[in-house]
C-alpha cells in the first residue's frame, strides 16, 4: 500500500498534534510504521473521549501504516495517574476480558482487522504478557533501567506529589509509567512497533517507553500526542447531563448520540469535523464557507452528526435518528410516529412526564382523560380552553373538539399515546392491556 507522505501535515491542519518527537514525521514518510494506542478497558464500551485515539489509528491505517489497539488489561488493574487526582477502581480479569471483547466489536467499525495487506490492524492485551511476570523479575529486568529521578521528573507524578495534592500517590500508580513503557518495549520487540500515540497527558509515559527501547533493545522509537479535546465553553468534551456519550447503543441510543453532535456549537463543529470525520480538507472548508453564509441552517453540525453517527452505528440508525428528530421538532403525524421503532420512540421522549392507563379507559371523555386520569392538565377548564384554541395534539394531530374520543387505532405500538400541550410540552400515556 502506498504511503501518504503528507500525513503529518494533514494531522497538523486537523489540530491533532500536540507534541511530536523529532524524526517521527520523517519516519512516517519513508516506511510503513507499526503504531499503537492504548485503550482503557474499565467499561464494556468506548465513549466518545476514546474516539480521538481510534480515529488516529484509522487515519494511520488509511495512510498505509499498521495500527495496534492495545487494551490495557494489566494497566487497567493498576490505574494511570495522568490527569487524575485519585486512583481508579481496579477490575478483575473476568471483567477485563468481557470488556475487551466488547471493545473489539466497536473498534471493528473503524479499523480493518481482516485485510490481507501488510497494514492489517491488530488488537492486543497487555495482561497477556504481564500476568506471568513476577514482581521480582519485573524490578530486576525492567525497573533497574529507569531511575527514580527520571520517574519523579514526569509532570503526571509531580502533580500528584505536589503541595496541592490531598491524596498523594501510591507505589502502584507510581510504577504505571514503567508498565506502560514495558508495553511499548514488548510491541517493539514482537511487532516492530516504533511509534506510540496518546493524549497530551500521556507524553511522559510514552517517552519512558522510548527510553526503555533505547536502553534494553538498543533501538529507536518515537512518540506523538494529540491535544486533549475541549469544548468552546470550557465544558468537558463528551459529557452531558446524563454522563458520558457512549458508543454502545444500549448506553447511549443512536438518537441521543446523533443529537449530541447536532447540538454542538459552531466553533466546536468546525473543530470536530476535522478530528472525528474522514472528510477531505476541501469538503470541510466548503462546509465552513457555506455555514458562514447561512449559520441558521447548521450545515456543519448536520454533516458532523451524519458522518459520526453513520460511522459508529449504521446508515439505517442515522436515518432513523433524523426521522425521529423531524417528528419531534417538525410537523410529524400519527403515521410517522407509528413508523419508528419502539426503542427510538422511547429514546426521543425519554424524560417526559408519563402516566399509565388501562385499555378500558381510553374511550373516555377527553377532558376526563387529560385532567382527571392523567393530570396532563390541572383542571378540565384548563384542558377545555387549550383544546378549543387548538393547543392540544394527540400523536401530533391537533384535537379540534372537547368531544374527541380516543380509539384503539390511535395507540402507538399498541402501548402509547403522545399528548402535546402547546409547542413544547409532551406527555406519554402508557396503555396497559
């Protein structure tokens, strides 16, 4: 496969390089390089904070290089002090293996593990080479090559040992950089891996690996980090009121995933198009120009949401999310509500007030239904006034008369009635058979 000689130049344009060791750009331009990124396996799903590393591996594979995704089974049992003020919870082997299998399925959507080309992606778990390594063997064979002075000089260690740190650092976490450095050495030795990439907070750990390779393997290895992704308003990227935005559709539905990208700011949309999509520079710049001319159309956000949702989930899930958004924010009809899957329907209306009714009650007087049985309205008088003024809809269809009756044909998925009061207030009535 022909190498992309302008890879590093493009990564710089995309804002994906924070630090790069001298010689790295020249190396990537002259030979196929095996490169790895470590992934934390403390959950059975990636979240979008992991996407930067996965996209970096994808870009390098696309440029002709060989990517290795390293699942940190051993390091997940220790905890990484970088950028943290406390130790993390440690996991047992069974949980780590389960998580690894789940992560592999997700990463499969980004990297080619099946190609017969020389740059076929590989997934490894550092627990496989650490599990039989005794403590005495490790400190004899690895620890003696790195001084305490060298380890103490790392920013990640300094921050935890500084005067503003309340918790200090355990010996376990202090040794993290040695374990990660040994990972790099193993991949250099067994897979000729010459480059490790990570977030900017990983620079010290990565450089420890290059030092071990120099001292033990008498080889030369390289480091590249990307900036930690932030939001324009200073908030933490990938966090919502509900927590992380996950790639697992059970944890974060494709609809909510799509909505996250659709609702980013203009400034963030421009940045994220460069980082999280494979769109060419010309196309991104054209979107930026188009957006400037009519920002209210949000063309950057729409394209970003389309690209990332399709890549992480499927085209079908993306189209379902668009359709669901149209129902909520557009006109919508009873038929369009009935056409979307129940899980999508519930995801769209998650969090709205809900009531339960038996199927025997649905044919009642509409005022009784909305003001007595369900408390959508505080009183029948309030319900009557809003219905008369055209301010109430059932399943997106306006109710024109207080004499309206609900029938079984109105029920969505044989279970739900959607009541809309005014423009923005929704209520879900669940029908029990």
